[in-house]
């Protein structure tokens, strides 16, 4: 059997997520909250949702309004795509 350690590691360990990974965060939030319109989420709740994601490895205090806006927009794009 041919084991690829990289793919085995990636399957077992989620990739670390940081505040600057807006697209990845948007994807994960859409998967976790598929029926929630991102534009109805307060930034205080969005902050909590992001910091509770599996693989989130950044300093929770390093968020700011532009980062949260970028995450909200990325999530909204995923939300709209999912609606078809």
C-alpha cells in the first residue's frame, strides 16, 4: 500500500485557519450554518463563530472590522452560490 504522508496528515489534522483566510472561513461558515444569511449576523457573533471553527489558530484579539467584513463577504458569496 502506498501511503502519502502529506494527504494522511491533511485528513487527520485540519489546516490552521487565520483571520486573513477569509475565503476558507467563508466556506466553513457556509457549511456550518447553511441557512443563515451572513448579512444578518452581528460582528460580535461572527467573531465568535470564526474563533469556534475547527482549525482556527489565530489570536482572537487580532480581528478587526475590515477582516470581519472580508469574512462576511466571502461567506455571503458562498451563501449565494449555495442558493443557486
